C-alpha cells in the first residue's frame, strides 16, 4: 500500500512553454501533498504545500504564479511550470500524507519524481 | 534547516553491515527519528522510524541512544542496490501538514 505515482517521469520542453506534472495517491487519500525540487547533487527543497480544496502555500522564494499548484481531489495534485526556462530544469518530487489509510495514516510517501529538462 | 547531522559519505563492502550514524542533539520529546533513502533519480523511500525503542523491519534496524541525541541505521547485509543517499529526519509523527525537511544526508556506496 501507500503508492504515490507521478506523471510524466521525464519531460523535455522548449523554453517558454508550460508543463504539467501530476501526482496521484493510488491506494489512499491525501488531503495534503508537498512538492519538492531537487537540483543535481543537492538535497530536496520544499517548494509548496498543497491542500485539497484550498490554495497552496508556497515557500519563500518560490513564485506562485510560475509554479501553479492545483489539488482538486483527495488523490490528485498537479504542478504546472508556466513559461518554463532552462533554469527550471530540475527533478520535481511530490509527497502525499496518508489519511484513512489504517496504520499508515499520517505518514508521508513519495512519488518517483519527474525530471524536467527545458531547452 | 534540518535538525540532524550526518557524515557526507560512507563506503561499505557488499555483504557486510552498513552502520549509518545520525546526530540529533536538539530532538524534542515528541519527535520521532525517521530514515529515508534516495536511490539515484528516484523519489525518497521510507525505511524506518522510531521514538525511543530500537526498531527493526524487513529493511533495516534503528538503534536510538538512551538520551535520544543520536541514532544509527543498520543495514545488516548491504547489497549493491543499497547504494543511495540516506536521510535522517526528526519529525513529530502524524504531524498534520508538516513536511519532511531534508538535510544533505549520507551517500552510502556499497562496494563489491
């Protein structure tokens, strides 16, 4: 149990285009999802907290108009990188907090990550 | 900022036990010690967590000192597939909307 799936796993896009990354909790409900970004040889950096049915909370220095987050259901959150530029190239990872998942309730599980390359 | 300190890297021979230390001298009474690992180009994988008693599961053992200021993750028989960055994180369990804060972790290299 406690599987979190991200799609796409890899995406290459041209500068100026927008890219949407999906994060799904496959076998549990997640009222809260977190989005992280990881640059090469660095640790994961929290970008934003996504709450189902409400606006996301962004960390300092993360542009909310550039990184649009939508958490429309208890199993899906999306991150849209708008007008992507080469400096947005990174590994994006989501994490979901399990609710109503028996013994797993409250724990955090991670997706496989999505590698974005902007040309 | 992460509230843990880990060595940046360690090597371990295949088949031997890998002992990964973590210092968390400012841990609070209601904070658990969590361990995750990240294999290259994958998302973090949960390994184990504990409060004050030693814990063991199918992946690893977690030894927490009596004063809870440090802990050791033990992989009893390391394989090449255990090569990864291991993160030690302190966090209140089931703590609502609190995310995991990652430090730099320990890069474990298992050598044949």
